């Protein structure tokens, strides 16, 4: 019988070490507390001759040492966990980006090349992969135990998760947030392939257009090109070279134009207005679905320094 999960990502061992450290320290503290409890129960039992009333001789050195030592140990564990947490939110710049949309009760996966899957995700071995997560309805949770990765997927908001798979195989994918009557059936798989096998899989599941190309068609279909180009009748920010750049806002703050900022600007354009521009853009919330939204984001990300059509 197997009592441990496989470690199939580069970050899995770090998470296991942290959990092991927490268990070890907690067990040590618990053991010491119970030892002292039983020691004093026996030492100061009813018929014990030990003196109990010399308060003046009582020392607090042990209590002070105990408090400082446990504080230092648990603060060290806190710093260790914080470093892992921050690292989990900083994908490498060369990470392969894949879009995952949660919906009762399935996972819809879209690749940059236009390939699509339901309840299945294919990733290359030893390659950083960044998942851009969104929900069409309620809160879900993307959880791959073998990777030690877990992230809430919120409606109306983009979340990101990244990992580097280091073991070929197929691993379970779960939704670990109760999301309705079909929650238990919202499962899937993550298949890790070697580099050549992954390229073969992409070729065998090719489509007629990439996400960026489909997003370009939607950009025109929804009328975005009527404002966000040199010939627009409304003065609007240029989107050429926008992705990854700092954007000054009308409230004096600055944000980086990542997937979340771009999707929020489409759905909630009045929340973060670009400096020197009027809040004239209408909200597309309820008009553009999550499937089309990821294509628009992919298209805007693909725009270089040249002006888009």
C-alpha cells in the first residue's frame, strides 16, 4: 500500500520538506508539553513531599527561553513558507502559457496553437508551464496533488499558477472547492510528455488557427479596432506593445499590463482608467464569455511594437 504521493514537479519536494518541518516541530512541541504535563502530575502528586509554596525561589528563565525558542522556530517556518508562496506566483518569463477555464463541471483547456481539450491537460517535460485560470460560473479550485499545486479559480478574475513537471506520466486533476452537485465528478488528468512526444501531440491535434489569430477576429467583431488604432474616431490607448509594460493610471498609480489587467480592462474598464484618457469604454461583462476573453488577451499579448490592424 502506498502512503505517499508521487513527486512529479520541481517544487513538490520543497512543499513536502515544508510540511515535514511543520509536522516535526509540531510533534516536538506536543511531545514536550505532554512530557512536562506528566512530569508535574507525578512530581506534585497528592502524597509527594516536594515543597510547593516557595514562590520567591520560582524562576522564569525556563518560560522565557521556551517562549523565545518556539517563537524563533515558528517564525523561521513562516519565512520558509512565505518564500515558497511568493515563488509560486512568479512564473519564469519563458513559461509556456496555457489557458484553463473552469465551468460546472469541467475543465476547458486551450493552448496557444489553438488546440483544445476537456478535462485533460498535456504539458512538456522539464518546461515551465504557466496556467491562466478563469471561471465561468462559481468558485472552483485547480488541484494537482502530484505537483503540489493548488489555486482557487474565481469568476470574473484571472488567476495564475505555474509548475515545471519533471516526471513523465499521467496524474490526477481535481476541483478541491465544492462547486455544486456535480463537484465530485469534476476531475481530469495532466499528462506529462517528453519534448518530442509533446510536439507530436500538438501536431496531431492542430487547428486552423492559433488563439491569437482567433482573438484578432474577435477584436474586429466586437468593435475594438474602431477605437484602439490610429484611425479610430475615439481617442483610446494603443495596444501595440502593451503586454508586460507599465501602465500609468489616472489615480497616479502604475500597474503592469498582464493577463489580469487586460481582462479587467475589458470587463471593468472604469476601474483602472489610463492616465490622460477619458473613461469612455463600455463594459463587456456579460457580452464576452471567458472562452472569447482568453482569445482577446492572447491577441493583445501577441501585438508587438507595430500597430495592430
